[in-house]
C-alpha cells in the first residue's frame, strides 16, 4: 500500500508569531528552514490509475474521524510541498507598509491607495499592492488578486459598489517569472527549496498580513483569486493559509485546479508544463520526475483542493479553454467533494463554467462575487447562477473509494 512508503514523514510545524507594526498575528508555516525527510523516488511509488484516496494515511490505515483527518491533512501538505511546490519560509517579523499614493475615485465612492510593502532580511523584498476601499465605516470583505501589476481588476468599481475591498499585488516583484532567474524572495531565503508558484503564494500571504492590520478589513471574509498561473498561485496559497476564507482559482489548469490523471481534449500535460524549455521553474525540480508518469503521483490536484476544506473554494473555467483542461478540473472537483462533504462543507465547494476562452472575464468576476455573496452573506445570486453544474455529464467517476463513515 502507498502508506508503507511514507512511514516517518515529518509533519509540518504550523504555528509561529508574526509581528507587524502595532499588531502581532499568528500565521501558519514552519519557523525554521525545514529539515525534510526524504520521500520515495518515482520508481519506488505504486502505480495508481484512479484519483488517489485522500483518506488513506501514510501508515496504511484510513481516516476514521476528524482527529485522523487533521493528521492526514498535514501528511497531504507535506507530500505536495516535497514533490511539487517546495517549502516556504515563515512570515518575516519586519513587514512595513509605505503609502505611495491615495486618491478618491468613483465620484467619491471609494479611496484608491498604492502601498509598498518591505520585508525580509534587510527589507530587500519589495511588493507593490493596490487597494481600493469603499466609502463607509466597514469592515468590508476583501477580494485579493495576484497579478503582473496592480489596479488590474476590470470591474473594480462594480465590485466596490457590491461592498467589497478590491486588492491586488504584483507577484513578479517577488519572482520575475523567468527561467533560471533568482528573484528577491529566493535570494533573501536561499535555504528554502521553494519554486516560483510557492514564492508567489507566499507573497499573497504577506499581503494578507498587511490587510489584517487595517480596521476596514473584515478579517473573516478574505477571498483570494488569480488567473492562469495566478490561479495556480491562488489555489496553493489557499491550501496553505487558513486565513483565506474563499479560494477562487480561475482558468488555472495544469498545476492548478486541473487534473494530472484525467485529461480532456488537447490539454497541457505535466510533461509539457515541466519541460525545461517551458515552466519547469514554477515547480520543485522533483516534479519533473513524474513527466509521463502521472499515475506514479501519490496525489492529484484534488488533494490540494481538499486542503482548503472546510473553507470555501470555487473553480471557474471556460469550456473553450482546452489547454487549461476544463474536463480535468471537473474530475478533480469530484475527487475533492467527498472531503468537503465529510467535513460538513459540501455547499462550500463550487464550480462554474462559461463559454469562451482563456481569460478572467467580467463574467468570471461577477461569478466570483456572486459566490462570495452566497458564502459570506447567504445571498442567492440575482443572476440565477448555480455553482454545482458539471458540464461533462458522461465523464466516468474517477475513483472507487468513499469517505469514512465515522465523524
């Protein structure tokens, strides 16, 4: 059994204190450069053709209750960081925020601010953050996006009028998204084996550290989104940071909400995305070992989605975006659903498809806000949208296991 190969894997340390000006906060990652136990190489792993069982623990036993699930959750996190993403450093204790500009926008309906965060050794890591705050007392829920720049949300005014803070940050400030490049974050923490997606996700967590210092922010209602590579980033950050109440990857495909074992028409594969001429640097170098050997993976992306539970998750995709494997996104959604159901959060897992191609469209944004309204405030979307429709009705069930009966 797969559990026999993982005995003795170290659980991840999850508690440490982050100090920001005027505020101390608790976040969740390891406090020291990780001493990671070796896990089996590809040739030592079993061949699993269906979606692997998220309830099967490393000792070969199945989860029996919620306490077991908490242990299993740590095991899942450990294996996904080891093989796919690499390990992230703790939050720095010296994050500072400098306001570069502030202006009234939308006929006085909101305030738009450009913030520069500085952090890390010598505060050499600089991250540009854009934030648009509705007029009023608040606190307001937040939708945070990772992007290649700031103030790039196409319907920001509409989102503001619906009562949300809109924030985004420049992920390439942390890692420039170039092969063989060492960005400021990796240069500051050379003892960590994190790849680009992990760097960008870590940056989003640091922006959340800042947001939580603002009185206008509803700290229990933070959503995190991104498109394509940004969707991969959002899903990873949401899996690792439990302060994110709603995770919303958009068109995230391979390495995101897609599926490695089950693919539709003309999708991007693990072999293609990890090819040295393409985006191998987004992932830990070990991940390339699984090229054309996807059934050797001890996980699939439904495991990453399962780490979000019992918080909320919606995957938004386009039926014409074949490269992003919309079929595989449905299959990983089906694989994550038993975990959400087991944790009493079945209604917090959403999926939505539109026609069209690869973009985070205005409709996608409205879908995200509709789902956020449902999750945060119990509102039924005026649009009539549903978040449980599976377009590939003939897709076979991708697994044979089921959730435990014990609670």
